[in-house]
């Protein structure tokens, strides 16, 4: 088909640590002009953001997009809820999963794709403390193994 240019804007690093992501969806984001300008300058934070479904539509909350300094009179609210654009069948699938115990809808990353701003959201199940500790042990073991292999090469 065509080449897709994808440029990462922001990632939610906390999501991978706190949740086990089972399914990912790509959604468009409804924004106003000053928000787009602010995102282009990298002034966005996904750290405490979450997504919910209200009246059959998906919204993302607590996604901080800083005010654009050059928009004098028509600047946006940094923490306003923003609508995500998904197909109806995807929303129905998400609703079915969210009705199960322990599932949450988490924003994972924000990126440009062919000039449009997209958000990757994931259905995740919260990790218990021992799961997090196991992830840390696995990461450290992998790091130690890589260090040992680097030392062996010299």
C-alpha cells in the first residue's frame, strides 16, 4: 500500500509496570487547534491518564496537554476530557471486557501517524505486587546476562 510514518510523542511508562496489557487498540483523538500545536511542541503527559466509556463513546481523562503559549484568547483547558474515535464494534468488544472483573482501559502512547494524532489504548489487568517484583527480577537478570555477554566479547 503506502509507507506509514509514525512518530512517537509520549508514552505511558507506568502502564506497562502496573498493568498486564492483553489487547491494544488504535484510536483517533478529538482535539482543538491549540492542543495540536502544544502536542507538536511535545507538551503532553500521559502519566496519570485513564480512559472510560460514557454513553457508548470512549473518553480519555487526566491527559495533560499544556497550554499553547502563543494562543492568547482561545487557549484550551489542560486536563479536559478528550473523545477517542473508535469503531462501534471495537467499543462493544471493550465494553464486554470491561464488565469482567479487574480490567481497565489505559492510554499507552500518543503518536503521529501520517500527520494525524493517534492514541494507543490497551485493555489491561492490574498487576499484584508480587508480579511487579517478578518483572523487576526478570529485567535485572536480563541486564546481568547482557553485561556478561559484553564482557565476554572483549
